[in-house]
C-alpha cells in the first residue's frame, strides 16, 4: 500500500518515488515531479496513491539519491508558504511568558487568542469556527530540503527550530483547494525578535523553512508523536518530544484550512500552498540559545523519513537598503 511520495534527484534528472508502510520505495514511472503527478491525478479523477500505484516501477534506494522537498513549483512565486500559531494544547504557555508584562495581571493577546481556539476552534461540520493566528513566511524559494543548511539572516536575533506538520495543497482549475498530503517540517523562526515585541511576529517568520522528503498521502493520524533534537559538535544539547495531530490541537485542520482559503487570493488556480499547522514545543522556551553549526533533527511516527538541517548564519550584512528613484 502506497503511503507517501518523495521527490529525488540523480545525475540523470529528477523523479518521484512511492513509499509503502515499511519505507521501501519504488519509482513512479512517467513522473518527474509531485506537482506533475498531482495535475495528472486531478485530470484523471484519481487519488495520488491510486495513480502512483498504477505506475510503480523499479525499486529505488533513497540513501543513494538526493532527496528534495516533497513539493515545489517551477515558478517559486506561485508557491505560498504560510502558517498558523497558538493551535496546540499547551502552545500558549511559552508565548504567554514571552509577551507578558511583568505585574500587569492581565491576559496577553496570545493567551486570549489561544482560549478563543480552545473554545471555538473545532466547530461542527458546516459551521465557521474561531479564527486562528495567521502568518506569511514567503514563497517557494524559502523551502529547504533535508541535509541542506538553514540560513539565518545576519540581522536576525536568533534562528530557532519549530517542529511542525504542514498541509500541502494545489488549487485546481476551478479555484478549489486540493490537499495533496502532509509534510513534516521545521518552520524555523526568530524567537528573540518576536520576544522583543509581539507586533514583530510578522518579521520573525520571514525566514527559511525546511521540509522532510515525504508527502504523506491520505488522512493525518489524530495523534502524531515526534522528537525534536539539537546536536552540537556531535553531542545532544536539547531534546524533547512533541505532539501534534488534531487530538493534541485546539483547532481542527478543517478550521485552519477554511480560514486560510477563505481569501480569494489563496484560491488562484495553479498555485501551490504549504501551510504550517503550529507546534507547542520549541527549545527557546527552555532557554536554549542556538549557535551556527547546530543541527536540528526532527522525526515523527507518522513519517518514515526524518528531517535534518544545520544552522548557518548569513555572512552578508548589507546595511540599510535604499530604493532607487526612477
């Protein structure tokens, strides 16, 4: 049974592999990209797993090829990367500490938004639920594959991991969002900048993001359990379990999707969307200060392949950017 897809590259070009429940992979014949396969599945009225199963070819050793991000677009501007926060049970605690005014005794905006989700984030079918926090990360050019460096800008306060699952979508010719599957990711944010002022959250999110190779097909399990780890010079300096999936969330996935795609701008035919669903586990909440050279390792039981990236700081410090008058 085909459980997931992975894009890969060799010296001869690109391909798509289909993985079964054991992680064994076979080439999907006639497919060079996941996006191409998705278009063909929509045109044929088939699911991705069904189409991939019909085209299974030779086995492929995934450790002998370069694994790519599970989705990309030939024009990165047509791949929108976004996310939502304060969606997980327990996710408000660290944010609340970050933004609380000493001695105020008042709930922060973060805590109030979390409670809104807790009360109304899982509406009945056909009903509109509480609106979540939302942020824009960038376009497809910010997506980083496993084993590639995660680059933090020279002006950043820090570069911190955020272990999350992202929904992967394609907007069909009629403007309908089509969920292709799910990917394990590191949403990667600047928590020092965010802590400075919660209105800088938008700035703190304009960073790269990493995706593990797999596109998990079908439904996401309600209870997903994973591990997030930071290693430094070969030694583990921080490690923690993380929980995700709807059983561990204050919002349903359907509610998060509805509030994202309610905007016509995000239903433009042909666009790809990578939408992160949030987390409750970050090393920054445990006062861990990351350093260049640290390696982020993220794995989860719903995915056969882990995600691993080394933190790098961009050496380019251009100073003020001036706009040229025309």
